[in-house]
């Protein structure tokens, strides 16, 4: 049986070292990561201040073509979230692999769910980072795929 912990948003490895810049419009200090512009950082700050940052979970599941779930509204496609076609193309085989393994576990009378190889989790870490970069201006991304069973 796996333990379920409260979800925690993805954290970038270098997040603590991101520089603060002065917003020329407001005069406020705003954190601007190396992959974002001041305009994107301002947008994120405004959404964050208003409590309107989206919450996107990365977790494959039965009944959804894509492993992307919005906290309130359910499954989302990469296009609906504004993700690049390149990233969507990388998500598809990762999700399809999960579905193949998960379907096999149903036939094996497995109450613990699918047993996924370490490479699947490693690929998931790369994907969650890429998704978090692309959605950073508007959302927090939660790597809930980490809750799946890892091999012993």
C-alpha cells in the first residue's frame, strides 16, 4: 500500500537562486526565473496575489487520453493548457506506456496497481520540469505520478 501525502507543487532545483528584478510599472521586486520574462513574472504574481494560479496535476489515469488534470475541471489536453506541440508529443508515449502497464496489472489480479520501472519515473521527472517551465506564468504543477508504485 502506498502512502498518500498532501500534494506539493513542483519545485525547480535552482528556484532559491532566481534573481529579483524591479518591475518598471509598479516598482515592486519580482522574482524572474531564467526561462521567463518580466511580463510573464508580473502575470504570475498578479494571478498569485488574486489566488487564481491554476493547479495542474501530472498523473496518468484511466479514462483520460492525457495525464494532465486541472484541480477543479478534470482532465485537460496539452492544447487546452497551452503546452507546445513538442511537449505534447513527448507526453503521449509516456502516458501510453503507463496505460499498457496499468492494463496488464488489471489482468494480474493486482490490488496494488501497476508496477512501473525506474525509467518511467525518470522520464516523468523530465516531463514535469518541462511542463512547469511552460506553465510557470499561469500555474503550479503537481507531480502526482510520483505516488505510483515503484519497484522494490
